[in-house]
């Protein structure tokens, strides 16, 4: 249809005896009338002050030039039909932005041309093409109407024409013709017929305008040429532009020639490579299924350009190795590892906060800080769209759900989940991998698990990071982890086996630990520490009810819905059959009870009982191995309840002090105490000695009575400074024989001047105190901020008393009531010295 339309226009041109030029690139025709008369007769006609305005796209019409214009807008069609019918003069102005569909004044250039519609042609495809002839220049003063088509107020802009006998102008036009012929010959996109059209124009000004209108200059340059009042100035600027275009085409041609030479060289190398492959095939190095599989996988990889080149280089190295050589399998295994990694492959994160919250709450009870941090990460990721993953470290006692929490996080984010256990890791190569020069070399655990995950942004659990061995003869694995867990470095993690950098910045690393004290400080500094504390009895009950009992019923095949544990039975298991901060032992005891039920059902054919109560618990689990640490009363002088933190949570401990007759100045410490705790006892004793008058005790008691401090459960090692105020109170109670306030426990470090310092593990110690039936806890005033961060459920039933020095402790803890049958410390009276 387009070719048929061109034939119609050609037929019209032949009838009108005009010269035609076709621009193949723009697929448009421009003509110039074969005017033998004066140029000024055509351009200096008297024009109206208001004319219809035809806005055109990417077309700048010059005076004297005929041009076909494809009409698309409905308003333009109305304008063209009326102008042709009434033989009206119109204005043709180019739009500034061709994308604008309904132009206003600001969308049109200031200068255009008056024009006359010569003819309209309806093409076979239904489009209308108008052939218009440019007349004189005009300036658009403003638009007066927008409907049914644009009308504008215009003013004629005369041109400064050169003299017909101006030798400089005529010579420059001849040079322009020659330069244009050279340009057309060099430009493959312009048909050679264009030179015929230029040669047929005898008027020099017409020739200039024809070239300006039809050469593939930019619209901006054509507008600038049209705006020039001096035709001579327009000529010299056109020469400058055509010379620039010729230079660009020359440069392009040089580049093509050089590229052609490069292609010839590449073809030569290709033939040589084919010959090499043929020789290799004869030698037994023909392509194998393994190589084909590698190449097929490589085509689908999204790896960076440098990795792609590196892989191709290693493939060439494989081609040069004989298949019967041991090196062949080494190289093949390496390439399989390289192509098996998920380069730039990521799973799409689920940004639904409500869904994530629901999944985290479904799988784990409590753990509010961890859940809050994960939800914050999802929220920031949804706002930014791209974010480096945080490095989290969950620390707390065993069995509280640190490791299983990783699966829930992966499920909430819809990410892949991988886990590596670092407990007992002693070889740095387990992290960084072995160099390929070693026999049996393989990548480290990080890269192997990334390959296993199949994506570059999994949730990666580094379990038991506190149990990594340090400074062995095989290197330092803890130091190797520094690169993995540093957000500023892990974007280019270097595995010795891969020998190329791999991006770990999108991996969500979650480390777990029981004790931060064994983690090197630089490694600890790179992680965001989140404490996962132990559970109280109420929380363990909920966890057992919601998770553990349904899980173990399924594991033991007891799917009878009527079978259940009542609350008292679960609490009995928690308090008398387990001693832990987590729920791991609780799960085992529930499993044991249900196994016994399954055995009895298999034996008799029916359940022995459907509702399990505390009485049935003893039948199923036997006598309780533990009894809850309970407060032992205040009937004895020198016995004070302290609070301690252990790896399995909080515990209460009893400090016992007794005095025995002797030579004095002797302090005995028993109970498997560590150095720090021994130092606390010495400091406490020295403080009591220095302030013995406050207690109302004769200082000479220390000369005749020996002091013995004991902490029960001697098989269990004990250490730390937090028993300082407890020891000092125990000594004071033993010396004064005063009772210690009932249901009271205390924790705090003591200095030599009696100042009480803050200690850690507050939440675990509170849980231990509640289990033991303690109602009053004495601690340092600076620990008040820790109490404020603990949820109210943990604090219910306990009153806190904050102190600043040991005198405050004694004022609260020591009552005025003496114990039954108090000891009397006989102190010999001082003898007067004989006077000489």
C-alpha cells in the first residue's frame, strides 16, 4: 500500500513538472518547483495577518519547496480540505515536541512559512497526504483559535537576498552542491536520485533551500537555518553542517574498515580453533556430555561479565586437558561448581507485614525483640526496594528456639533456608575453602550451602557460632568469618576454591550463640546482638499446649482428640521434671509420657486414661528428679538467698556463713568457687571489718573466731562478681545473729568502699526468683533501666528494692529480730598494760 501511495504522488509530480527527491530514511518526498522566474516573486507575496496553522512533526518547510505531509489529526484534515477547496493560504510550523497530540502556543516554534495546498491524495490505506508549497517566511505572534483547527496571528518575515551576480555567493552554492553530492554518495541511506534533483534546480537560492529542507539535519539545526534573515549566512552555516556530516561519515567508514579487519582476524582465529578441535577429537579430546551440559547451563546463567569471561577461559583450559588425565576431573569438578552457583539469582521477598507477623507468631511464642527486628527489616526493604541484609546474632540459653526461628523467618520472607553448624569447627578452610592445588579440594561451607539453596539471598543460619575453635594450627576459623559477616566486605566474598569473588550482601545471616564471652570481639562487633531469654513457667505452658503436645502426639501416633494434658500436669512436668530455660527437655518428657501411653494402648487396645493429670504424670514419668528451687526460710543466721545466671538460665543460690572458735584471721571458702567470686568474698569481709561498729559487734571477734563461707552444690562451678552484696549480708547476719528479711533475694557486685554495682542476666534471675517463691529482690539502682525494659508478665508478684551501697542493703535485708538460740561470741576483756 505504501508503494502504491508513492506511485500516486509520482504521477502527480510528473503532471506538475516538478523535480522530485526521495529520502529513503524518512520515507518521505520533498520537491522543489522548477521556477525559472525570480525567487522574490514567490516569497514576497502579500499575506494575510491571520491564517490557519498546520502543526507538523519533524518537518521544517523552507520557502519555495514542495513537500508531502501525512495528515493524521482530525483537525488537520478539516484544515487541509478547506484550504484546498477555498485556495487559502495557511501557515506551516514545526512542533517543538513531536509527541504532543494537541499543541498550544508554547509547543510551536516561533518561525514557519506561509504555504499553499497544491493537492491532497488519498492513499490506498486510507491515509491522506497533502502536497504543500512553501512561500515566504512568517513569525507566529499568537494563537487566536483552537477549534475546529488552529488559527494564528502572524507577521511576514522578509529575507535578505544576495545579488544575482554575487560571485562569493554563487561560488559557495557551487561548493555546496559538490559537498552535497559527496555526502549523498557516502550516505547509504539516501538514494542516488537525489543528485539528479539537485542538478535540475538552476536557481541558487532554491538549491540552498532544497538542501536545507531535505538533508538529514536535526530539526533544531533546520529551525536555526530558517530563522536566519540573511540567505548568505544560511548558506555558510549549511556548508559548515554538511562538512561536519561528511567528517562523521568518514569517521564511521574508518571504524567500519577497522571492524572489518577485526572480523577477518576473528574468522581466521575461528578456523584455527576448528582445526585445533579436530586435532583434539583425533587425540581423544572430543566434546563429552559433561562439557555439553556445562555449556547449556552457562547459557542460562545471569553471571557478571567478568565471571562469564573467566568461565569461558576455564572451559578452554578444560579442552586442552586429555580426558584420561587426573587433571581433567579436577577441572571438570571446578567448572561444575562454578556453573552450579546461583549467580545473581534471587527469590522475590514477600513484603506483607501482616502475613510475616502471623507466621512468626504461629511458629514461636514470645521472642518479641527478634520478631520486631525482622518486621523492621521487611518494612525498610519494602520502602527502599533494595537493602543490604543485616547480620543478626541471637544469643540465649539452649532450647529457647533460636535455630528453629530461622525457618520461620525464611517462611515469612518466602526465602530459601540453609543452616550450617559451626560447633567444633577448627579448620579455616571449612569457611574459605581449599585451594585447587590440593588433592580433594572443595569450596567452603558458605559457598556449598549457597549452591544448595539455589538462590543468592537465602536465610543462612550460622548455628553455635560461639563454639568455633580459635587459633589452631589449621588457621583461625573465627577470623575467616569476619569477611562473611561484615556488610562492607561480604559483597565480594573470596572463596579459595572458587578463586573469584561472590556477592553475599543479600544473604540474611542469622548466627546463634549461648555465650557471647567466647566470641572474639571483632566478630561480635560486626553482628547485631539480640537477646533471646529463657521462658517462665507460663510461657512454657503455652508453648507445650500450642506446639509440643500436638507435635509429639503426631510423632507417637496418638491422634485421639480426646487425649489431653490438664494445666497442672504440664506445670508439674515443667517444674519437677525439667531444669532449663528453654523447652528442649520439656519436649523430651512429653514425648516420653506419650510413648508410655502408646505402649499401653498397643498392649491393651485402648488408652489407660484420656485426661492426663499430675497423678498420671508420676505413673508415666516416675518420681520427679528435680524439685523447684524454693526459698528455705530465714530461721538460720548467716544464710542469704542470692541470684545467679548460668548457661541454662537463672538459678537461686544460698550463701552460708558460720563462725567457729579459733585463733581468728582465718577465712575459709568452699563450694567450688572461681577466682572472681573468691575476690568478692574477700572484699565483702574487709568491708564488714571496716564497718563493724555499724553492726554493733566487737571488732575483737575476728581475733578469736574463724569465718567459713560456703555455697552449696559444691560439684557445680560458680564464679562471677554478682554475689558480692549477698556475701556481705551473709557475713553481717552471721556476726549479728539477726534474721534476714523473709522471701528476699539479692544480686549485685560490691566495691571495697561498699558501693553496689549493676550486674547482668536480670531477666533470668527474676524468673529463678519467681520459681523459688521470692517476693522481694534487692539490686543496684542502675539496674532499674533493665527492669523497665522487661515485660510486666515477668515482673508480676515481685517487688524490687534498688540500693546504692551495702548500708542500704543491710537496712532493708537485716531485721531487728534475732534467730532462735543465737550464738554468743565471747571476746576476752582487754588487760591493762603493766606500768614499769
